[in-house]
């Protein structure tokens, strides 16, 4: 290769810098020194004879030449990955890092228990599993994909539906003994909900249920607000109020009597589960395989 021809490795680094706009974050993500990232960009600029970034001490932005290169290099790298995939020999094991973000309850209660099965199929894929109920920035945080429960609203991401989680209304026996068993949503005026909100908010707690095809909501008083599903389940068991939780996570507590079902005829709609990833013409095979595995796992577990 000519010394004046940009390398694919430098182009990959350029694409990451364009996404994250920070040498240190790129270096951390691909396990290189920040100086190596700076050298790769300088080398690329010298080979192309163009400045690709406007850099100050506070921010970094693509130049017009950088914008043009980003559009072309993304397509070039995707085509190259696709071509090399065509010639992968049968039985060749996939390698590389798969960086995934999952909802906290799903990660702890379902995926982690079964993840060894995926690892056994693809032992050379490095798995980086993060879990939070908050919305993360897929591109800025360097994720290959994220799993989200609820409606997918980010139009900048590709959305692959993988299933749905049925929800159930539950409360602790002690709570029901103290406040009684509600018979209809109208009775909730005399009850409390555990208020669940993944992000800081002053919004009121709402009980949601399906009336045929219509979604109904009832505002209900609350004593405690939590920001993740395990904490919501724990607050419910502690008697702070009624919770609307995935049946998958509370089934053992219902079977043991630690929780009881409330208003079984007034259930919310099942929550969709989606695999989200950045827009690409050719999704990396490790992401496709993880999505396939997750679809099978969800289908076998919740019967969607």
C-alpha cells in the first residue's frame, strides 16, 4: 500500500472521533493511547492534504472536508466488512467486542442468567454489558446496540422488535391489609402507587390500563419515587404501594405469596422490547447474532 493511501485502521479511528468528538474517549473504547489517536488523525490529514477537524481546547467539530470524508468512509468500511464476511470460512469463530446496554431488571433477571449460552456459541466475542433504566446515547457512549423496553422514539436509530413483556399489577400482603383490595381503578384515589421514573422528574404517579383498545390513566398519590425496576419491586414488597411490573420479574413473588395481584381485569398493555443500533447499511454480524439470540430467548421465556 502506498504511504499516501489512508489505512482502514486510521479511517476507523477517524469515524470514531467524528462520533465521540473526544480523543480520550475513543482511546478508551478501542484500548489505545490518546497520543495514538492524535497521530492517526494527523497522519490521515497529511495523506489527504486537508484538515478534517477544527479543534479548540473546548470542542471539536468536523470541517467541510471532514464531513465529506465521514460520509464516504462509513460506506467504504461497511462495504469492506461485508466483503470480508462473505469469505469467512465455515466454522470460523467471530471475534471483536460487543458493547450492549440493557435495562437493569432484564440484565439481572433474565439475560445474565442465560448469557453463558451465547458466550458458548461465540467464545471469542468480548462482551461488555452495561445496565441502566435511563436512556443512553448509543453513538456518543460507544454502544453497538441497546435493548429498550417501551416505545422506541429515537428516529436516528434502527429499531428491531424482539418481543414484549406482559405487565401485572401487584402489591404486598401488608399493604393490602392496611389499605384494602381495590375493586376498580376508581378505588385508587384511596391508595398509593410506587412512582417509577428512570430520569429525574416531578411528574405524578399514574396507573395505566387498557379499556379495549383505549389506554386509560389514573393519577394516584405516591409516597416514594424510584428510578429502576429492581428498586420498584423492592419498594412494592416493602409496602409502599401498588406497582405495575413485568410478570417475568414478579412471578416467583406471586407464587410464594410475597406479592399479590391487584386489579387483574385492568392491566396495562405489554411493553415492547426493541434492539436499537446506529443506522448502518450493513449491521455487524455480532450484533445480528446477538439480536437473533435475544429474540429466541424472549420468545422462549415470555411466549411472545
